[in-house]
C-alpha cells in the first residue's frame, strides 16, 4: 500500500490542503493520504486555534473522501513531535517501506530541510512529494539533489495553489472576505466558533 502524509498545524485547513492531496493521489497512485495535525508547534511559536478545533476542521474538510484520513499520532502527544518520530510511527503502524511512504512538504521548506532533526534518517525512510509554494518555486530539482536526495526518491507536484493559513488568519482578523479560500464546512465552523478574530 502506498501512503502519503502531510504534517502541519492546519490552522486553519484550506482548499489547498484538500486539492493538492487529491491531485497527488491520482498522479502518484497513492492508496491512502494521511493528514497529521500537530499539537505543539515545532517550527513556530504557537498555534492559533486549539488542537481540537483544528482536528474538527480537518475532519469536516475530508468527510466526503474515503481516501483521505486523519491520524492523531502527533495531536495526541503532550510534547513536540518531530518528523522522524512520525515516520517511525507510520512505518510500524502500516508495515511500509521507504518506497511506499511519501512525505509531502511545501517547497518553501526545502532550504531548511537538512536542518530537520535526524534528516539523514528522514531521507532514507521516505520518498518526497514537493508541493510548490511561493516564493520557492524555481530550481527545485537542483535544491533537492543538493540535499543528497536521489532522483527516484522525490516527485514535484507542479500545481501551484497560492494560499496560506497565515494569510487567511490575517483576513479574518481584519474583517475581510475569506470564505473563498476554505471548504464551506470549515468556513461555517470558523464562523460558528468565532476563531481567529484576535
């Protein structure tokens, strides 16, 4: 079974988080796509919505697609969880190998990827799917190869969707329209629970 996963805060989850995995499933013959929301931020100061709210929004977003699932490994922990720990967990749970376990990252992370904890372990135990994200959309092949990642171990998804959770939060805080960036159930949840207003 070929499994892809995307870790992150999903604060909030937006249509890019939905569309890109669906494209990847078709393009790379993925059997199961996992969202793995974090409880405690590793690469940022904090999350803006509670873990339970971010989980609920993800669940609403994927409810109509049986190939999309949420794994609560990271969100159920009371400490920071690093990507290599999540990979270890997924390998044990699904008895999968590096060929069939695919880590999805935005291209904006490539320049710091070799600084991730146990990076050598990561690159030896997964293949990569790179989602293009501004401003890092050029020289992706060159950057990836400079990290020692073999050409057979990464794929670039060149469908560019320029949406970010941080921009959505800014729009909400400023009282500007934002519904067009979100699946309707997520938008409704944010409005009902008055999230991201301050």
